[in-house]
C-alpha cells in the first residue's frame, strides 16, 4: 500500500487487517491450522503440529522480500513454505503443508483476511445506519424539496431522505454479514482438487481446518468455482455504493447556493491550499472517489472468474489485489460515512426556504390529479398553461381561480389546500416509521 495516497482510501482498523503483514500472518495461520487439523484427523503426530504451530507464530518474514522471491513460482506460498520447512525441526518437516497446494493456502488466507476485516467494516456500516436512523427520526417532519434529475420535483421531508440512506446502509450490512457467515470458506483441494494426498480423510481435514479458523466448511473444493469470491466482491462494491449515495447527497446539499447540509467536525477540515474561505465536504468527496473505483475492481474480479480445467492460468492471480482493494475501499467508505453522519449539520430553515423558493410548480402533480375529471390531457395542459401565465407575475392561485373550469371544480379554500406543500407528503412519515421499525425489530 502506498501510504502517501492510498492512506486516503481506507480506515486504519480495516487497513491493518488487509496489509501485507496481515496477509502473511493469515497464510501462516492457515499452515498452523492445517497441521492441527491433520492431528485431529489422526494423520499426523501431535508433536509435529505443535512444532509447526510454534514456528508459524515465531517466524519472521519480510513481506517485500517474500514478494520478490515469489516471482519464479507465481505466488508467495511457495517461498513461504520453503522458509517454514527450513525453520521447523527435522522431525516435523514432512507434515508442513501436507496435502495442500499453494492455492489452498492463499485462497483460505484471503478469506481469513476478509473475515477479520469485515469485523470493523460491518461495525462502521452499522454505525452509519444508526446515525442515518437518528436523522430520519429527528427530521421526519422537516419539509424539503425533492429533486429528480437534478430539478425541483415535489415536497418531501429530510427525514424520508435520511431513511433512504438508512435503508441502503442496512441492506449493505445484511448482505455483507451474510457473505461473512455463509460464503467465506476454507479452501482445501490438494494439487488437482481430489485431495488424493490425504487419502480418504481429505474432506474431514477440510472440515476440521474450517473449524480451526472459524471459516465456513465448503464441503467441496472450489479452486475453479469462484462464486464465493464474487459474492464477497459484489457485497463490498454494494456497500461502497450505499455509502456513496449518502456522500453524494451531502456534497450536493452542502453547495453554498443550496446550503441545506454541512459536514461538521474539527476546525480545518476540508480546507483549500488556495482559498482560505473554503470548507469542502472532504469526507463525502473521498467516499465518492471510492465509489468511482469500486465498479472497475469488481469488474476485474468477475472477469477473472472463468478458470480453466482444475487450475487457472492467470485468472486466479488477477483476483488477489482487486479483492484486497475492494475491502479497503469499502472499509474507508463505511468509516467516513459513519463519521460524516455523526457530525452532519442539517439546516431545517434553509431546507424550507429552498422548498418555498421552488414555487407552486412543485404542486403541479397534485393540481393535475385534482383536475383529472377534465381528462388527463386537458388537466395537464391547464396546469402547464397556468404555470406559464404565473411566471409573468400573477400568482398561480389567481390565475387558476380566474379559469372557470377550476372554479367549477373547487372553492378558493380547496385550492389553498391543494397549493400547500405540507399537505402533499403522501406516505413519507409512514415510510420513515417502517424503516425505523424494521431496524428496531432486528432486521437492519
């Protein structure tokens, strides 16, 4: 990882679990767990496993040097196993890496890295969803202008917008939690997926290995069946997109001419090197940046999903880095979203002012519906023409009341009610309640 630039992408707690040192530790943990599984299956002496486990715990390996030594073999497991075999007592050497192939160790290590990183990542997603839920409750009655295709549309509430954030974050949390619990599995297939080196005990060793590492027992090797990797990558990209939805709305809402939202936090955040007055929404900007990169990484993982015969020629190798990058990006996006929502400043007065500034045009749907007895085409034309006439200075209310078709359909008091944006919020409050109730029910 480049600490100069990539430190901007991630979160410290997730980065620690995806670092080179963490991946190296995971590979050694897999080798130690494999030795213990061999003992529990009755295939290896306990003394050998103890020696391997102790050596794995104490072995010092320079990750950079190991990477350079990996070039000849094409993966870091080969030189690592050489180092491990040289470091254990001679009596234990025959049990190092017994029955496994390089892909078994690296696939399992990457699953272990993901499992460990998903702990803090899921915690950040949950915190972000909690904060979005808080905002939804606090602002369920705060009127705002809904915007579609970037233009004023209808009245809404800021609480409904925050509830949408909450629903997306909760959905991403559920999906990634399910991936962690059901998809992150050990890999043990041996040289060609038959586990022949372990005779008929191979599947039992795989089960025991999963038990040792706290991963899923896949029941069958998955060397060239990569749906587990795809589920993980997709879940990570989806979580990044859910965070970026929040961040995008915050960026748009914090524009000076909009002024509805502002990132909080300590002084000096979001400063500019050239313009002292600037306070840029930098947490949101970095989340959006992560979301721009994630789809390409996901595409690489999916494109690498076609593996030939019993071992891929390059597709497997193409997965490693984009998968780790996706974990890091999702971790950083989730953590920043949790922080920005915790400190988010919502200007309720500005939200209402922007709704009022949009004018009566935001009630056009309601008016056309109220006049529907004229026929859909005529009702829409009436509203459109009245809005055009009001743009020349006459209030829309007066334009409408001057039209005999309108006066036949409603009284002035009825029309005043039709033009009140606070009476055209539909099911906004009920939707907020449903989102929050679902969370309290444990479905979030």
